[in-house]
């Protein structure tokens, strides 16, 4: 297959693009485009190729989408973009779920790409990856001989797990605000930080303004904002433990997404790991699972590039 190849990681807020110029090579010419500036995925792809890639015409593409993928069709869960990958005008183009692409990146991450959040070193078993951004993504990675198979999922839309009375009060406060069915993404995401801050203000009887996520994490000298981030990290630990148990992810649980790297020190010092292990029956099982935060830049592009290289080589020899 001739080069270059286009790779993309399309979320509810931003679309990230890169070009692969050699099989197995890392994406280059990386650019981040705001989704709101473009009418849809074809327009964003055209803008990237014209403005950041010298007007090249890719021979192949792998597009990671923050939402369910069905064949050639996509729909962004937290944005209005919908359509077919064939609309891009690229001869050989495929879709992945964004956390499927992030899972595919895991074998290519090491050293400074990761920050330990507790537990042993990662092993060669099933791995899970999850993370808050505009939404809450979940994926898995399964060993298959000498290779790996990424597994997409929509685990961010499960009912929000609660561990203690404070968790239950938070869910009750959100229901009183009109959010009848509280799913994990409602709290464990960028918008979720804002909802969590609002819920804690209601619980504490504090007349606090509604703050966007960026303001919450920027105001750590404010006691309510600091509590919001601490509760957020603890709840994420419970959710991550549930994902680990569901997938049997004894090879490690990895946290990605756009929110956590911005509050890395808070995550490391938080209640995340204690709540990750807090199972009444399988705490020993969970204590043997590594947890790590992905801090590599644009890892989903790395995963999309790795998936595309492998897929095209398989086609070549099929």
C-alpha cells in the first residue's frame, strides 16, 4: 500500500490527525483541530490535509471515533457528527472506536509514557484502558499468540457505581436536579467534574457558581474544588476496579483521556488505588493488578497507526 496513511482520533471536542510515512513508524505532522470549527468529519479531514499535510492524498486511513462504530458508519456520542468513512474520499479507510485505538497503543508505550498509580509491574495478560474526556471511554486488549487484539466497548454508559454514603448522596443530588438515570460518564468525564462540583455544593449547602471542568481543576485552593477532584479520583478508582473485574484485566489497567494528565499529581496522591482494590471478596485479585496513567502525547494516534500497519500487512499476505 502506497504512503502516506492518515490516522485520526476524533473526540467530542477535538479531532487529532497525523500522517504515517513508513510502515510501523510513528505519526508525524500531528495537528489538533477544534470540532466546532468544522461541519463534519469530511470537512475536518480536508482542512487538516490542506493546512497541515501539504495537500497530500492519503492512500489509506484509520479513523478512531469517540462513539459506537458499525461497519463503515459512525456517530459521535457527544457531538453531532455522523456518516460513513467512505465519505472521506480515501480509497482504503477504516473506523475504530477511540478506546479500541488507545488499547492498540498499549504495547507501544513504556518508560516516560506511563506513570504508575500503584500495584505491581504490568504483565502479559488481558489489559483494560479507560479514561475521562468529553465522555468516558473503555476498551480492552487481549493477547492472541504473539499479537494483540483490541476490544471496543461502551462501558462509560453503565450505571454509576457507588461505594459509600457520600457517593449515594451525590447520585441523589443529581437525580434531584433532573438527571434520573446517572451513568458513569455523567460524573467521570470533563462535564462530569462540573456536575460533581454542583452536587457537592448542593450537599454542603454552599452557594457556589456552576464551574466548567477547567475552572474546577484550576482552583485547587478552593476547598469545594479540591474536594471535587478528590471525589472524582476516588469514584474513578471504583469504576476502574469494576472494569478490571469485568475483563479479567490481570495484565494491567491503564488510564487515558484528556482530563487526567492535567491533574496527574492529584490522581497519584488520591484515593484512586484504595478504591480500585476495595472489593469485599476479590481485593487480593485487584491488588495484584497494575494501574498506570498514560501521559504519552496522542497515544490513540499511535494505536491507530499500529492497527493500520498490521491490518494492511495482513491484507497484503491474505
